[in-house]
């Protein structure tokens, strides 16, 4: 598994302006997806628990924080690295790094209502609605 510092250094060399972390939380063969709230950028789209890395924050610290903020779930273990994908959001070059995660308990899921309005546990490769091509590719790779 690549070290977070190595990933960060590579992102800087590649001109990535904002790092993002994402987590694949599995339970009983299902993956947790969240739906973006109506007032949010990309409203209605389904995604993994994910979010921006704050200045001075390492990738694993950001991953733990974002999962807790978005779902109320506590990351117990960061597992396999699942790769990354690049995208541009509001003119900013972003790279999302993704890992398998184990959480201390899978319920209750408590969403941050400003960011997400629904969650679903889905079979890998499935989604209850629209997802980005990058997230779909990741889900299909897991399936």
C-alpha cells in the first residue's frame, strides 16, 4: 500500500490543487453510498463517503475526519488502497484517493444534512441513482 506522504508528494508533482479522500465501507457484502443534498454541488448524485483534505492534514487523518463528519461512523482500520481518480471541480484540479475501511459499528449512520440527504447500502457495482463515471468504475472494480 502506498504511503500517504508518497501520494501527497506525487499529487504535488502532478499539479493537483486539492486532495480528496474517499472510503469504501462494506457490510454484509454491501457498500455504503451517500446522496448529495439538493443545495450541494452535484445535487442528487450518489458517492462514497469522501471529502477534501485540509491544509496541513495528512490523508489518513482526513479520511477518519471526513467519514465521521459525513456518516457519524468511526473508522477502526484503513485497509487496502483502491487507487485514485482525477477530476476538476469549479476549476480546481482534484485527486480522490480511495481506501477500504472498517468501522467500529455500521449503525447508526448519521448524515450531515447540509451535505447529504440519504444513504443506501448497495451491492458492489450497483447504485440507487446517478454516480460519477469514476465512482461507478470503482464500484465495478470492487464487484
